[in-house]
């Protein structure tokens, strides 16, 4: 891609590019894409490219994933009230901008009619809206029976006069009694109530890869996905209690996990083996099957300008011999409690995953220098609670995800 040769990216921008590449992959396999599309459309509402103004390989990846989908959208899906106009604009920009170097032939481009806009959100005049609400409130208070309201108001006024007169009489009598007793008694001052102590807000968990729930998983069974050639469907025990997203298989509590490894790893290698899983990602349907975790695997790191062709090689992350299903896995120097379920909006996984790598000794590790927000440079090995190190077969300096 032409733009990669001339553009330089900060570590934060590199991390964001990886996040969008992951989003591109999720769009390919997610059964329900609407939530991802809404987030993407909102993100592009104030940006020319995914990074703001800089072109990157992330724009190309999103374009290549969405172009076939956008080409089939109806006008309502493109620019209707609930459509995705910013995505359509981005697709049109990427396929025509020379900076991306795609050279898409005219007959292969997504046809975009820039004059066809079905819905434009009207601007809101805050002052006029406030005045309108004020008038509606006044009209509601006036009601429909003006004469009856006036009579009621006069009756209330007369009653108030009687009450005020009675208060005067009672007040005079109290003063006379007080004078006969030798003067006015000072009124007792009301004690001011002490304000209730406010509960301190719960402290936010410090940024750390330990927020990601990594565990040893035991694949009891793996099959081809019935409706997706690139996916395996695995039944994995990972130490869960029985719950909504689990089932029982061969007497063990398991989760169903879809992995895009079909064609990259032989199916027989998936059977009965131990792996490392990410256990607190939000479950997502993948071609009709709910996937409740993710299997970690390593692949070569892309060189500058390269686009992932998803041809491999790919190697599963292997926990040490003797590891048990459900055993916690963490990076040395970053041990801590994981979140229950990662909030997709906080992008915890997308923030830390770019630091997941492999060393020259084939050990899986976390390179903190890649995640700018941490402000650290340590490299910590991926280890189990029992102390062994997680490894891969042959790939060094790889990306792990």
C-alpha cells in the first residue's frame, strides 16, 4: 500500500491500527454486524480516515471487508435515517484515493451516488427548543376549564386569609402569656444536620494486561463449522462453574469456541490438546454459533507495507506440560485480577494485544514498550500459576492473538 511507505506512525497509532485490523476480522465472521457497524459509522462521522487524517493499512483492510457488503446495501441502508452514510463515504474515498495505491478498476468499484441522500439529521436550535417546552408546560398547567380554575383559585385565596387570621390570634395569645411570665423566651436555634458522608467512587483498576482473563483450556472436541469454511468449533473445558454460556460434555463443564484456524492448523491437531484461552471477551455469534472465548495463536509479524493474506503459518500457544484446565495464566510482572467481562467500549483487549509476542527462545511474552499508555519497557513471560512458561513451536518475534 503506497501510504505505508511515506507515513510514520506513533506507537499509539500502531496500536489503533491493530485494533481496526482485529475489527476487520470480526466483521468477516460476526453473525450480527450491526453493533460493529454502528460503532464504525460513529467513529467516521468526524474523520476522513480511521486514524483521523492519516491513511493506513487499517483503512484498506476495512475497505476490503466492507466493499462487497456495502455494494449490496439498499439506499435506506446507505443514507437512510438508520443507515451508515459515513461508512459509505469511507469506502468511496479509499477506492478512489491514489494514496492507498489500490488501483481498483471502475467496474469493480462500489457504485456510490453522492447526490442520493435520503436523510439528513436536522440541526437542533437549543433556544427554540427550550421556549417550546416552556410553552407546553404553561399550556398544560392552564388546563382546558379556565372558568373553573379561576373559581378554585379564589376559593384558595379566601381559605388562606382565614388561616393567616387564625395564626395572628394564636400568635397574640402566645405573646401575652410570655409577657406575664416575665418576658420573651429566646427561640431555640435549629441544629444544622451534618451532611451525610459521600461514598468514595470505586477506584478504577490500573491499566494492566492482567485485566484480560487468560487460562489453560483443554479442547475435548473440535469440528468444522457447518456454515463457515474458515472456522473450527471447539468444546473447551476451562474451569468454569455451570452457567448460561456453558454446557456439559463428557462430565466436564465446557464452553463452545469458534476459531478462524480452519485451513491453517490441521483439525487433528485441535483434538484433546491444551491451549491458552481468553476467557472474558464478550460472547459473539459467528455464523449462527455463539462463541464464548478465544484460542490464542501466533503468526509472523507483518513487515511494513504488507497486508495480512491469512495464509499462515499459524501456531497455537501451548501451556507447559502438566497444566490443568482452568489454571490462571499471566505475564510475569503483571499478575492481578481480571475483569469479569471486558467492556468492548473500553477496548482493553485491543490496547494490550499488540504487546503479545514471542521471544527468540520461543516463549510467549508481553512487551510493555509497545503499549504507550503503560510508560514501561519490561518484557514479561506468559506463565501459569504453577510456574511453567507458555511456548510456540517455531515462530520467533511473532504476533500472538
